[in-house]
C-alpha cells in the first residue's frame, strides 16, 4: 500500500519527516484502507512520470534548469518521489463539518483540532491558527457531517 501527497503546504513536514498522519475520506464500503502494523510507501506525486522534485515549489524537475532556477547538480534542492516508508500505528475515524467558516470535528476541542493539524503537517499562521488545515478540508462539501479516517505512522 501507499499514500501519495501533493499539497505544497505539507511538503516541508514530509521532507523533515515531522508529518506522521494523513486524513482521508472514509471509503464508500465503510472500511479503512489499512490496518495497524502495515507498512506503507510514502510518495510525493506518485503518479508523476518524473523521479525528482523541487524542495521549494514541489514541482517535477525535468530540464537542466528548473523553473525555480536551481541548477540540477545541487542535490540538496531536489528530492525523489519516494519519500520513505512508514509503519501504521493508529487508524481511527473522525466526523467533520463546517461551523463558523471552519471545519469542526466531533468530540474534539479546538486544541485537539490544532494537534490533528500539526500531526498532519500543517503549520500555524501568525495568529496561531491552522488556517491551511481548514482551507484544505473546505474542498470537501462539509455542509453535512462527513466521515474521515486518520492514519498515523512512524517513519521507518
């Protein structure tokens, strides 16, 4: 099994391996995709045909000079699509909906939601709020409660 990521907001936390969970919609059959103990490959843009990506913008590197004008010989500026592997340590469901223009999570206080956002790789804004986390989940229709699965892992 594998998880693939593409949101530029979480790229730094993937590269420094502080991201240790992902939140995905519950599959239609109501059964999470994996179980505790399974090992998953963690990819950046898994379906891309290109093997290297830019640390600054997250886009594929496919020419001698990248769009960010980084020379390709500087390996510190490029990373491979396979970021590593992780062993699943927790799998649990949450229910999310919109409240006051931000997602609310059933049974979670605001600080718990911030902890969920932090583990998911989002950084707090200047106001201490995790706006990127909220903006990301607003892409789902949360006008009615939706069920999601939280998958947590330890990097191998």
